[in-house]
C-alpha cells in the first residue's frame, strides 16, 4: 500500500488545514518548500499534501464563487475539518498550531508548549493562557496576511513588516471571532490605526468609507493621499477567507465615525 492510500489522522488533517490557512492561494503546489517539508514529516508525498490543500480550497466560498475547474475532490473528511475550524476558530487554531509544532519537531518551540487539556485551560496557569493567546494570534496573523498576498487591502503596500492583521470586530468585543480569518483584514500601519479608530470603514459593496472628520480644510500630502483620496475605492479582496459582511457592518455601525 502506498503512502497515498494511508488514512489521514485527525492531527494530520488539522495540521494540513493549518498550512492551507497560512499559505497564499498561488502557492498550493508540490514545489512549495513548506509543503515539501510537511510531506517529509508526515511520510507522504508533496503531491498528496498539495492535493489535500487544494481540496480545502475547493470548500472556500471565495473559490466556489470563482467556479474554478479542478477544485472538486474534497472528501467528507475534508468537509468535516472545514466545518470544525469554522465552528470554533480559536480552539482549532490553538490545537492545529500545537499539533504542527509537534509533528514538525521544532523542539525550541515545543519547550514553551506545555501539554494542556483544552477543556480545563481556564483553570491552568497564566503561562499556559499566554501560550494559547500567542499561538492563536500567530495563526490569525499568518492566515490573514496569506489570504491578502501580504499586501494592504487598501493601498496594496507589499512590505510584510509594515502590515497588521486587523480585527474587523475588535479582539476585546467578540471572543469567538478572535481567530476567525473572515473577521480579519490585512492593513498597513496607517490604515490599521485609522480603521481601528473609526476614521475609515467599508460599505456593503466593499468600498472604502472615509470619516467626515478627516476632511479638513488643509490636509497634508500624506493625509490627503493616504486617507482622503482612497474614499470610494474598492477594497482589494483576498483569495481566501473573504471578510464577513456581518463583521464589516458591526464595525461600520459601532466604530466608524461618519
């Protein structure tokens, strides 16, 4: 029996989905070094890993809307994992990050990952809770930036070090949306702060709204180009995990300054 026919374990599936989340759509192929590395650790071929990631892509509403041929091989197992993540992003983000570190053998990272029971996590030490938060935040950032091709959704700035995975519904407001990539948008530092403070928002057509409070009589060049002149421009939407319109409406109705 070839390794192509070996049944996938639950840990292997959530690790594969974790890699799918953190990989730009255009890199879901067998030559991707990250896919080759995971294949080595799982004892599978790069082709089988790449196919599994493509199967997950076929379940994403963004790809369904594009009606791309060749993305129709997802199994019941794949759909179950997709639904499992989408029903509890925070738990699965943590579980899959921890499983990924265990399977890939990154010992230096595993030293900071105590063996915990997720059901009793709230009863454990502050150190354990901080580990969970760190892993969930890391998953969210990597997934959101990968979805947007490591560019700002508003100005297309491609410098990763200047990008932030912004929460549409703030981290403090909805615990169950903290790791959900559809509650995220990739923004440069300027647009992240403006979005967070309610000076810009997004309408139902994914066009940029600008607060009247920004429209001063004598705006400076960066102020004018970076904020005022982007009004009405279409947001550069991701190829995975499109921003949730419910979250966008929440931001517009509770945070935006008209």
